[in-house]
């Protein structure tokens, strides 16, 4: 799982919102299916939030439409993950 996670993180750090959006969509699909992947995400959650939700004064790269979709998807996903997995992962 680590090589897959590393590849997704590399894409999330790219300076293009559409690439980040696609990488985050892949992250969601694997997160839903893999306990080991969820542990990796939790270890790097702060960075993932920064790269997808503009936390810590970090701004998303263009294009704006993709950046907006990424913010919305990330926000909704985090909310769903807390509801679904919050009691099992602290």
C-alpha cells in the first residue's frame, strides 16, 4: 500500500487542481476499501487537508473550477469519513 499512497501524495502535491482532484478521487476509492491505506492517510492527514481544503493559508492551484470541486469533494469526504470511520480511528 505504501507505494500507492506515495504516488497519490506526489500527485496531490502537483500545482494543478485537476490533477489533485483526480488523485483525491483515487484516494477516496482506496480509503473506503483498505484499513492499511486508512492508517497511511491518517498519518499524513494534515498534509492532505492542506493540499485539498486550503488549510493553513495554503491556496489551491488553478484552474479555479477544479479547485472548487476539489474543496467541495474533500470537505464532503472528510465529513463522511468521520461519520463512517470516526469511532474506529482516532
